[in-house]
C-alpha cells in the first residue's frame, strides 16, 4: 500500500473504516500488480492485446497531493510502461481513478477549488514526465461515480453526505478540475499528445427504436448527462438542470465554464447498462422507463443487461457533439465465478454478455460511429471498491490468497475475437 513512499488516499482511509466495505475488505494488496506487473503484461501479450488502459495513483507521485514529487513512484510507472511497450501494448493513461490523496480531502477534497488547482499541477508534472512513452492521457474516470457516491450517498470514499447545494458545487469542481487538467497537460506535453477523459455517461437508449422514441433519446442524452459530460461538451449547464437545482445550483464564472469546455481530442465511454427512455408529453419530451424487478442483470445488482446501450451511447454522442475519436474505455460484467474441479472457470454468462455487447458495437462502427478502440473491464479480478472481493469482473481468475492467475472461458473467447478481429 505505502511502499516506496506512496501516501494514503481516501480509499485507504475508507476501506480501513469499519463497516464501509464488504467484510472490511481493503485494497492493501489486491492483485499485487505493483510487484507482478511483468507477469500480467505477459497475460496481455498472450491475449494479443494492442492497448492497455491503466491508472496512476496520485498519492504515489505526490504523497500529500502537492509539494515535492516522489521519484520512486514515478520510476515505477516508467518501468511498467516500458514493459508494456516492449510487449507491443500501447499505454493509455488515466490520471485520476477516484483515489484522492487523503491530505487533500482533509482540506476539503472535491468541495474545494484548491483541489482543482492541485490536480492540474499533478497532471502537468506526470504527463510531462511520461510523455516520451505515452501519447494518450485521460484526466479522470467516471466523474459522477466519485462525486455522487463519495459526497452524495456516502457509499464510496470519502463517505460523505454533504447535501444538495454542496454536492452540486462538488460536481462543478470535478468538471472544472478536468478542464484545468486538459489545459495543463496541453501546456506540458509535446504536440500530437492526445487528451481526453473516461466517462460512464448515461446511455439513453430508446426503449423502442421508432422515430418518436429515438427523438426522445436525443433530448435525453443532454439532460441525463447535464452535470458532467454535457457541460464539458457544451460549455454550459442545461436550463433544466439549473432550474431543477434552484437555490442549490452551483456558483461559477464564465471563465470557469470556458475552462471546463477545453477541447478534448478523444472521449472514452464506459458502457455497462442502458437507461431506457420513451417519448412523453411533458416539458422534457421524454421519460425514463423503470426496469421491472425481473429485468436481467449480472452478479452485481446494478448491472442491468442491455447490449443496445453499446450502440446508442456512442451513436448519440457522435450525432450530438460530433466527437471524431471515441474509445470504449470500459465494458464488462461481474459473474459468480468459481474454479471448477478441473481447474477451469466456466463463465459462460460473461461470454454471452460480451458477445452481445460487441455485436452492438459492430453495429455502431458499421453506421460510421468513430470508435477507435475497445478496452474490456477487466483483465484481472480486482478490488471492486465497496464490494471488496465479492464481485469479480476479470477475464482472469485471481486467487487473492496465492495470487495465482487462471484465465477464464471469457479470456479464451476474447483471445479468439482478437485473433480473428471478428466475433468468435
């Protein structure tokens, strides 16, 4: 956890607080990637992966979030990226995946504009130091996840429930931090470096693919993503979002909106489930369709199965904002994985899930949607946040006691897809 000078993050604090995670699970060791990255990159090479998306721990570079950088932390990422490149795997770097340095949370975290400034400085330093090896940087992963669950419901670190007005302001600071980081990375890196973000945008999907419902989905894509992706792409909050918040609306300046809308070179979309919408005779012109209790889902109760989302979200993003370079930066599912007596993991449900979603992705690219790459979540079973080790998303089974890696049936499926460059 704290090897080679890494400082504590909010997830270290949260997971070591009784009652916050499944059975008190912590991420102290998890997959032990810090020591086993060469073995895991070997798995990537065997699969035939062309790219690897990974995240950098802010507190490994700046143990307290700011100040003097930790050279040992930076050196680890240089060694790891070099190993990726040697294996023929292109690195795609995410600079923030929810693990805010605890020292910054103690000063207000994402409720403070000072965190935005510290984040931009961290991104500038880190991207400059790794730019000789990495050409694609993502500022943040899933802004809504770490804000809504971290400061709204308290389900994720730092485990706060701040109320509507403070939550709206924290949302604003998260998108402002993204925009400031885009500007900082551009200033620090060489021409040709590409900057984007990875966002689990609400996948507004027409419940029936007819003209009226498709039109409803086109309206909903902006409104259902108003607090995050929409303001980043449009440079303004929607009127409906501001009206809904009323006196709790965030405080901001025109200059901040301009920074938030700093142009990005690519957009990463994390796609797991749809948000079905239908045409409605109301002020919005649409309504969200609630799922019945019998609706199919994967092992995680929240993970509704809706392959159509893999078509409609990229398509609507392309049609709405004209994004010319997109990546599916996460797609995958949890399964009740067990080692069979013969030593295999027969996760046929995950194979089903992936095959159906990839079919819809093929539909999107056939229709001219510019999706340039796909990253499956995930290579390995991992520490799944508040769910701890109870939910497995990997295509490789990890015995967390011995650290033994065992490819699952889904791994063989994915390798066949890569080998054929077609669904298998």
